[in-house]
C-alpha cells in the first residue's frame, strides 16, 4: 500500500494515520523523495483502503501487493522521465544514447571520443574509472583523477557523464563530476550501495544482475526510490544462460516486459548483451523495437588497442552507422 | 572437409578419390541432395587440400573443421532460399510470414484463419494436427483427418501449409498434404526423425531445442542436409533460463549469430519466444531487426477459446496490426 | 482423480460410473496396466469424491490435482519395486548397480565387461547399440546385430541388459534381447516413444531431459504408466546450466525430491552427471546419500580407447573400488 | 607465475628480480600475507622460469597460467587448514560444523541455540546481524548491538561466531566480535569488500555467487589472498537454474571439483543449496560424500516462527539427528 501525503500534512494528521495503520498491524515506512512524501504500508490484513484514503492530509492512496511498490505501474501511471540539464530527457517519448569506451584511458582518448559524440549528436558519454574485474591482476581504472580530467573536458564539450560507482565511499568524491551514477551488474543487489544512492540527487542507471530476475531488479530499484531518489533508469545488459556462443544472452523479453511493469525508463546495453562487436548493431536495433528508451554502447577509436573489452567495442565508423540506424528505427517505432 | 563432385564423375575417378582419402585415414560420407553430390571427409590429419582438389571429377573442395559442415557459411557463400511453388521464397532478401492457430480445431476455424491470412497477404498457414503435450491427458490434435481437411481448404485458398511431424511413421501419410514439415523443439535432437526428413523433398523448419546450443541446432540441420535435403530453415523459439516472468526467453542473439554462421534461412517464433500475447508484437519486430528472414506466430479468431496456448495467441485485429508493422520494419532493415 | 476399478467390474457398473463422471463434465481415460485397471478423471469441477467412491465396481479412489497422477505418491503409498527375473529388485530397500561401456564395441569388449561385472556382483550391464550423436558423422552403434551378440553372451553369464531405444520401430526387434529399455535424455519428451513403451511388459529407465523439470519428467513417466506399463525407473543424469567446468551439473536435489514425489525407483547416473572420470566416484556416493535406489555408470577396460565418452568412463580398477565404496555407503544409509 | 620470496631478501636482490621481470614485460604484483611474501608475475611472454628461480632471495617459483594463482593447487600442494583458537581446525582431514539461525533475533534465541550446539559438540555458530534482503521493506537484522550481545554469550559458551559482513565500513566495528567473516552470495564479486577482507587477520568464508562459475569463485578468493589473507574457505550454496522445484540447485559437482582445483577448505551449505527443510539432511550427507570439509546449516528452536527463511531451517531435534548422521558419513569417507 502506497500513501502519498499532502505536502502540508500536520503532525496531528500524521498521528491519526499512524494509529490507523497500527490498528491493522501494518508497518509504515516513510519515504521522502525529490518530488513527494510517501508512506509505504506493509502488512497482511485485508481492509478497505478508503478507510485510510479519507483521512485528512492524504493526497492519494493505492494498494500494491508486489514486493516492489513505488516503481510499479500500479502506483504511478505516468512514465518517469529523467532530466539532465535542460537538454537531456530520458524516458518514454525520447531516445537516449550513451556511448564511450569501457575504460577511461587518457586525455587523447577522451578528446577523440568527445569529438566523435558531438559530431553524432550523442549527449552522454560512458566510461569506467573504477572497473570491477574478475581477476585481481587486471587494470582497475584511473580512479578519481581520471574522472576529474574527464569531467573538465566533457563539461567544456557540453556532454554529460555516466560512470560506474562501486562502493558507498566513492559517492561523495565522485558527486561533483558525474551526471548519472551507474550501478554495475555485480552490484545489482549491493543493498548498502543502493541505500546510499537513494540519498543522492542524481539519476542512477541500475543494471540487472547477471542472473537477476525482473522482480529482483525492480526490488533493487525500490531500494533507491524508497531512500528518496526517484530518478532511476533500469538497464538490460544480458543474462547468463547455458549458451556459450556469446558472452551473455540479451534478454529482449525483459525490455518489453519492464516497460509494462514499471514507469521507469529502460535502457538497453547491446555491447554486453551479446559481447561480440559484429552483432552489437543488430541487438541495439532489436532493443529499440522491443521498447527501449535508450541504448548504451561501447565505442573506441581503436577497439583492438582498448584496455579492456575490445572485442565488444565498435570503432567510430561502426558507431556512426549504428547511430544513424537507431534514429531511424526509433522514428519508425514512434509511428507504430 | 567438403568435396563437391562433378555430376558426371566416373567410377574410376571416385575410386582414385576414395584411395586418396583412405591414405590420410579420412572417413568419407557420401551425401546426395536435391542439388548436388558431396563427399564429407572427417579425420584428424593435416594435409594440403589441393592434393585432392586437383583430382579429376571434383568440382570444388573446402576445409571445414566445425562439427557441422554443409550448413556452414564456410562451405557455401550464397544464402539458401527455400522456394514453395512459384510464389513463396524464404531466405535472405525476402520476408516470410507463417501464421495460424496452435492446433487445427475445426472447419470453421480453418476457414476463418484462411480468410484472415489472405486478406493480409500471408501465404503460409501454421497449425498443429499432432501436438506434443507434456501431459498424457491433454488434447493431442485432430491427426491425419484434420490435416486432409485443412489441406483441401488451404489449397483452394492458395495458402501453403506448415505443420509439425513428430515421428518417422507419420511422414509418408502426411507427405501429400504438407508444404513445410516442422520439427518441434522437443524433437530437435530426434536424430532418427532428422534422418528420415533428410530423404524427403520438402522444406523442413527445424526448431531449436529448449536448451539447445546453436552448435547443436546446426548439427541437427547437418543431419537433414547430409541425408539429401538441402531445404532447411532454422527457427529460434526461445530458450529455458532461470527467468520465470515469461514462458521462454527469446534468444535474440541467436538470430543475429545464426545468420552469420549458416547460409540457411532463420525464422523467429515470438509467440513461443515470450509466451505472453501482449508482447508478441514487440518481440516479432525485434527479431526482424536482428536479421530474421521470417516470423511464425499464433493467431486465432478467439484466443481465449483456443484449444491450447491461448495465452500467447493474437486475435485477428492484433495480427492485422502486427503484419503491417512487420512489413514496415522489414523495409527499414532492407534500407540499412 | 484416479479411480481404481475392481477386476470384475461389470459393464453396467462401468456405464453408471461413466454417466456419473460425464455429469461433472469430467473426461475419463481408461488405463489398464500389468497390475490393475484404472480410470483417470480430468476436469475442473469440485465435488465430493465419495459420491463416486461409493459406486459398485470401484476398489479405491483418490483425488490428485497434479499434472501427473498415477506416478504420484498422492496415489500410491507403497514404493514400486521393479523386478527382473528372480534375482534383481530395483526400488526402495534394494541397491541396484548397472555398469558397462558407453557403446557396445566388440565380442572381446563384451566378454571383458561381463567378467568384470560378475566378479563384482553387478547384475545389470549397460551399453549402447543405438547411439544418439549430435553430429551425423559420429559412430552410431552396432545396431541390432550387436545387441543379439551381447544378449547371447550376457544370458550365459546371467547378467541382465539395459540399453537405449531411440524410436518406436526399434522396440519390436529389440524386445527379446533387452531386460530394461532405456529412454535417453534427448527422448525424454518423445511422447510417441513413451506411448509405445507403455504397451511393453518390460521395465523402462526414463532419463530426465537435459533441461527437463521434475514435473516434466514425472509427466513423461505418466505417459508410460497410462499406457499400461507400471515398471518405470527415473534417472537423474545431470542438467544443463551456465557452468562449463563440467559437461553437466548433477542435480542432487532432484534425487532427494523425486523420492518424495513419486513411488517409482530413482537411479543416479554420475558418469553423465559430471562427465569427468576423476569425480564420478564422489558423485556416485553423494547420490546414494541423497536417496538414490541405484547407480548406472560407465566402465571400460581401456577408457582412453573407448569409441565414445571415454573421458567419463572408469577403468576396471576404478570401478572395483567404487563398487565397494557404494555398498558401504548404501549400508550406512540403511542404518539412518 | 608465483615467486615466493625469502623472508630476508635484500633490496638489491629485489631490484635484480624486478629488472629481470621487466625485461620480459611482466607486471609484478607484490603479495604479503600472514605467512609469506610473494610476487605474482603476469605477462604473456614464454621463457624459462629457471632463469628467475636461480636468482638470489627467491625461495620457490612456479608457473601458473590460470586467472587464479595463489589459491590454485598448481601453486600449493598441501591443503590449507584454517585454525580458530586452539580447538577448531577447518580443512582436509577435519570435519567442521557451523549451525544457527538465519537471523540473530534475541537473547533467548541465542541462549537456546548455544545450548543446543554445545550439547552436540558443534563449535561454530552462524547467524546474521546484517541481512541482505531483496525487498527494502524486510527485516534487515539487529546490527552491531546484536552482534555484541551474541559475542559475549558465545564467548562464555566457548563457541566461535561466523556472520556476514556486507560492506567494508562494517569490518572495523565487527572485528573484535567475529571469528569468521562470511561473504554472502550477492557479494561474491564485490571486489572492494574482498580487497578489504584481504587485509584482515581473520578467516573468511566466501560464498559462491548465485550464478558464479567456479573460476569466478576462485578469482574472488584470489582477491582476498593477494591482499594478504590466506585464511579462506569456499562455500557452495546452490546455484540458479531453470528448475523451480527448489529455491536453488545444489551443485554437488562443484564440491568435488573445487577440492581438486584449490588447496582451500570447501564448505557445503545445504540449507540454501535446496531451500526445503525436509531435504536438508540428504543434501548435507551427499555433500560430505562429495568431499566437503564442513557443513553450514540453519537451525532454530521454532523454525516456523523464525524471522526469515524458516522454510529451510531445521528444528533442534532434526539437527540432533543430522549431526549424528554427518559424523558417521564423515567417518566412512575417511575410511575410503
């Protein structure tokens, strides 16, 4: 049960509401986001919600029995659109592109990438400065200094930054240099990190775990939302199956179904979704047809020399072609 | 190693070739299809294939070390196009639609479906007369009588028939009434059935097993081809994963990658690929963008009353809309 | 709903029963096995089963709402024990071993294996004469002649034979030379084959499909049972997962749970369950602790020279050691 | 390549070694653990390791090309045994039991559990004070205060404590109250947490990720080891597959194979491995036969009233019986 409170609810009204809920043995969790005040009631008793909805100080009320509530379409009919600056809108009706290298490597690399993105009208640049690596002996990113350099260059170019945060301690230091925080697949159920990102006033792109169900993904989003941050995007990036012909198996069904289950934007990551450079374009285009609100993909001036993941990274020419095709596919979908 | 033989190769030339192969300890399997004569050589010794290619009576030779050879692009550069009558072409450059109910139920149902397909320009009707059912207490189809009725009506309407064959004993009886034999997911590695279909001069649509790898699918196709039938289409129909939000997980990656690995047409089955009626259209459109040469889907005048699988079956109105969208998506893809 | 009929039920009594069921819109499937006559009622209406149970000519009645009924413990409390000759019992309270090569290769191989088994008190020999192969270019077994040779030698040695049947057409020819028909993983949902084996008066060992659920396995067993053959054993042989460190992932949970869900014997196949020779013994012993009624495993005088699957096959010395350990483990389990 | 250094290696000797490695374009990572000093060399050039092994200041050298090196048996022949106090040994030749509730709930619960464990000779108590929960609205544990209470009671009873740590910030506060840090399945690739635990002088039980491969698990262990902590145990706790009959699928193969791949102790968690109370005992016993060095399981005085996961938790009587059986199974295995 989600109770949206009036912004000027009085202490007495709150007390009356709390007593009412307690009488049903419901637990009430207050949620205060950038946009509104909510009470999330969890309990098992059946009752007529109008008995609560008629109390004073309450704006709206909705019964939701899913494990996730606030991120559910059962609560919010209108689609969430995340805005970055005046220029960027991510959500239904818009088409977002985020592109860049797996890892931020050097000033030259950043400059070349920014030029490429600007030329193509891509407004968000991706890149890792903290890299999760299966092996402790692999390159783990340039860290905060790399981020600062990148930020100063991106700002000048008018391009927003999305990058992965791996632990709560990094948030504060990264805050001023990041436009979208990315939570990686391995941290999709790192609940402490999700809690912390719920208290940040920046959009968060939450990747699905490598074997995470849709329900788990939505519950992880609920963590962020219930700590106060409504600016969340979900990202399908391929799941782990028995098939070894590709690195991951892009779950195209997830894109179609998430758009139905939640009001949050859904972004596709075809680079990880198949993990084979040659097919990234086809999977990107398929994702748009399935309903994705945007595509995040890897591009590098010379993929074969990239620090990491070069085998799934497009070169600039390939990216030029893909971007043009994606725009056409999105336009066609809008006509449907 | 694939050796394509001259059509007029002499016995003496064949003997010379056999001796040569034996000298390398290679096993030679003769393959005679509708279109050509081949020898498939399997063995482990490395040698210069020109030593064989220069023998008389040999048209072409190619080294292929994959477990599948004839269905591989390493052998055949040009895409296979399956033709049915003068009117229907299935393969690269064409877009095939196959639609109809899960099960053939009645004369009225057949008539209504044929009318719907004709109106939409769909030239192939799907439907089961032998139904594989997990439970022995479920409806198992109208059998050969249903097929004969269907065939007489479809012929009059000028519509081709695709239907599932479940066992070798059925082939002969079905032969005159079927345009495309379908092999279901559960029979994807029923090698005796594949052998038998290899000796039939009709196209075969081979579905991927519910947890079959791409390599297994291609090896199953190799069974059919190596028994003499080159008219094969592969079908991606969703795989089994940990995700329970949908009946199967459409493996969109498979469509993109199969088109690269093989010269055979690749058909998408979005109805089974997601198993939820509401999303069949999105998955169909995504499949086209991923490279599918055609789409097979379920349609019924009243899905809620269908004998089986109604929950993934479109009604006529939904199918009308989808067909129109698919044509537009295919046209856009052709422009790319 | 399962209705067990009196053996001397009259036509009039049957008619009364049929009318009663029809009045509830229940479909009735008659099942006649080696041991009893049943009616399986399937329908959706709720009613008091005593209204039927009190009719004349009825021995017992039980409501079962699972998709499988006859193989369920909800129907039959006492465990099924399959007997072969006077000497072999397979089921709760007994411990069955079945051992032998992947493929039957030669007279020498059969002789050596039989000697090895007799020495160890193993009473059932496994081996394939029809081999399902992913690739059409692999060895497919010695066929019926190999089986006849094997049978004459095994009979003399007093050893029973279990071997795989791949298609209905093979059953008749194999019948006189086989003690247990094995249905392989790839044919676990080959319903026509299951139907046909339901009409045979020989035990059937039914392997779980490579990604078959327990419910699907039990429904496949129900096919056999509902066609008249109650002598069924289930076999866990590893499932397909994301893990590639072994050929299959032995589902030890399945053994424990199947023993609870069904009255049929459950056999473990550790050779395929892990597919790595070095660990077959550990998985065999674990399977016994989980509740397996028997173990089927691969043994060969010289595994490295075996025609197929040598990498999961024990040599005679390894098998000697394993058999001794298994007997001890089974004895310990019986004490628990 | 692993280079074990003499404890009294000189700066000059280190310099010579560094130069040598640099000449091969090898990257050298120094690792200093509780027990030894290592250099891990990573690079691609082939060379004769004796050229390095003969340098002064080097104790031993071994080429290991796996992604994990220090935790590999290719490096260390002798099994690692983790010791806690004078009394507890975990590793080959010993049998460890860890039991207790899912969540620490109250003083009464702790007292009852400790009494139960002491009576059964179980020396390690498990329990969560920080609980990872899919839903933000679930109980998340008693936190540090619960841990302190538990610790004071357990210390008096002479029982060691294992509990989950979820984030690096918790380590310091927990340090004095914990005997074994547990890393949960969801944090199996939380590399920052692994880094931090590598700097702690306490044993770490590392759970396999819910869809983690054995290689990923071993690489995660390598993180801990390469930061200085050699006291690591691996834990198999079930993986995610297509089967929904149980919460997870216990990967019994993993236990057998991990014991071969690594010198670290391997612990089985049958409670999560199947997730169904009734079968926990069978899976525990199977795990011992597969080679587990210990078993961690859930027990509660009244499972049906437990705060969480009651459906997989044994009551005291069930645990009494299981412990007795496990000891017998372990004794039998030792005889093999």
